[in-house]
């Protein structure tokens, strides 16, 4: 029986993780859950899984949740940052699934690592903003970082303890998002259009990142830290069908790929069950009716956020932290209708130009760079006039 804590239980990944758990109650016990404002869904999860403690974003949500708990359920309720840390460091938890978007996932992830808990990582911004810090803490504590992103899970499965010297490089696949073949002027893209992903159903922030290809840029930086690869060893290819989730190239010229339907329950289940596999998580692709699998190079002119991520990763230091924070602010403002889709790149690139990269050796360094980038992004956005 593996005991789990889930940070982001009411989001897309968190809900699917609980589906996996519900199908294998003989293998998993949920001991702690953290959600945002959606206390009504969290209440349903409490009734279904009976965790020892939960957390919500605000005191008001915590109060309403407490008032709604059925008689006989003794779950402790926390809120805010204290609540996130309580869930991350729950003494009974062996594995912590971090599935909240953005920099919000960093502090609880580091807290869980510091308590010696394995991390099922579905928050790519954690490694983008603080990759050297997270991996060093994990090595020091003997903690496993188990990738949950479908692409990194695919790489992990293909590598499967093969000698590092046998690997020539990796290829991350990308769907291309909703505007891959669209002739629309990207200046005219609305939030509703950007959120209409052709293959995946994800949270709003990651869906917009997919539309700009920045999500793939984040994955490039994440892969650098997860697998110890140089950036020239990490390629991106557009694969619209999202059946091949990523590939590994070996020095003898062979290539291994991991295939599956676009179903996040598979990488979630693999991270939670490793090194075993759980039966019946998802049906396999039907190769008799699958049709063609196609590949093409990403359009780096139309979608410049990908190369901006490569640049930040190569520069290192606080540069990825600055870029991640600037993008978070810009995406939020785009979704609110205050800036254009193309302004996301404009804001992010100008933040990198105006704030010098600094060495990162502590959580305080990361949070300082994050704060600087958010303030500068806010200033730039306030000056945009259309």
C-alpha cells in the first residue's frame, strides 16, 4: 500500500490521478490533498478517499468546507501556503504528486523533498525555475523525481536504466497546438481560440502555453535537468496525432519511441506504480485504424517562444526563472483579455532583455528573480496600447 499526497487534486492531473487510485485501492491510500478554490469538488474527494488532512487556497473556502463535512469524517483542514506545506510534508505520505501550475508548486515540492518524499512531478515550472536546486536537494535526500508529463514519462520509459553513454539525444514531440495549420493572424487570437486544443484537455495556463509552443520550451528545460542532457541533445518535432509521446536516439543509430493514446492517466499511473505497470489504465492504440503518423519541424518564426526557452536554458542562472515568471503574468493577462496573444512573446522577451541573469543557489534567489520578473512584466503590460 503506497501512501499518496496530491497537490492540485481538483485540477486535471489531480482528478485523473484519483481516478487511477480509485481503480487500484488495494495499492494506494490517499493521505493528503491540496486544492485551490474548488472546495465543493474537494469535499467529494474527501468523502471518496478519506484523507487525513486537506488544504484549500483561502480561509473562506476552508470554513465552508469545514461546515460541509459529513458527520464522522475527521479530516483536518488547512488553507493558504501553510496548508500547501502541510500536505507536502504530511508524515504518512511516501509520494507527493505536485500538479499545480506555475511557481506555486516550487516551495511545497522542496519541502516534500526535504522530508525525504519521492516526487511525482507534474509541475514543469518547478524544474524550469529551480532545476539545479531541486535536483541537488533530491540527490542529497536520496529522493526520486518521477516525471508525470507525457513526454518526459515517454523518455523515462525508453531509457529504462540504459547506460548514459549509449544515449545520443532525445526528441520531444509536440501536437503543434490549435494554430499549427491555421492561417489566422495571431494578433487576432482570442482566449477561447487558444484554449481549443485539438488533442488534450488541460488547464487554461498549460493550454495557452501549448498554443504558443512555450509548453514545449518548458519541457526542453525540464528534460535538461531530469535526464542530464545538453541542450543540443534535445530536439522538438511536431507530431499532430499525439500518439508517439517522445523518442530516444542511441549512439548506434537506433531510436526507441513510447506510444499510446492521448491519455494522461498512463504517465500518472506509471509514476505512481514504478517499476511496475498497472493493468487497464487506458486502451492501446488501434493500429489497424490509426491512420498516418506524421512529423514536421516546428515553425520557429511564427512561434518564437520555443527558441526563447532554449536561449534561457542555455544562459542558465536565473534566466529560466525570469522567463517562466514573465510568461505566467503575460498568459494571465491574455486570458483576462488585456493583451494580445502575440504580446506574450513581446513581454517575455523584453523581461529577459531588461533583467540580467544572476546565479541561483537558494530558494530565496529563485523567489527574488520571480518577483523581479513579475513586476517588470506588469510594467511592460501596463504600457501596451492597442
